[in-house]
C-alpha cells in the first residue's frame, strides 16, 4: 500500500522543509535569472501542455525535389550503357518533379559496393549526367 500525502499544495509534495520555503524559491529564481536560464514553472508547464495536445501537428515531413543529380562511382558510370545511365537520370528527375527525394527502386544500380565504408567513400563519385563533374559540383 502506497503512502498518501495529506496536502494538495505542490510546495509540500516531498516534505522537504527547507527546499520549499518562499526564501529558497526566491533564491532559486534569482540564480536562474542571473545565469540566463530557466523560465520558471508556469511558462514551461504551459508549453509542455501545448505540445501534449497535438504532437502530430508539430511534425512536418521533409520536402524533397531539391536535386535531380545522381552520383555513382566513375568506374561504374564508364561500364554502363547510355540507356542504363538515362534510366537512372530519368528516375531521379521523375522523383524530383513529384517532390520526392529518392528515385524509384526499379532504377537501382548494382555493382557499386565496396569491401568497407572507407573504400566506398574513397571512390571517385561523379554525376551520371555529366561525369566530368564531381558529385557536389554545380
């Protein structure tokens, strides 16, 4: 059986006599204000209650469509036919025009894996549409 407190005041929630006195609370407010932190209980509580009401309304989905570029290792681009390269480019443009960030999985390219992440990063990544440009160039 749990212990039931006999008071409804939030100041006496734990029976710590000194820590919940008015002078102690005033000192706590002064030090928080001087240090530039803390907004007190009321604003924090109201903000938390507001976020609890509609947590889904706060979340937004990331918008895509910012780029139509596709990057692959230079060696892989050289081994692809013109039709294969165009298929990948068209899939990315199609996704971007619809506001997406990821191209269709039907246009996935095989044979670009490496033994380790270190090797994968060190590959010479180029734009499929223009292999003379590196991946991040405009």
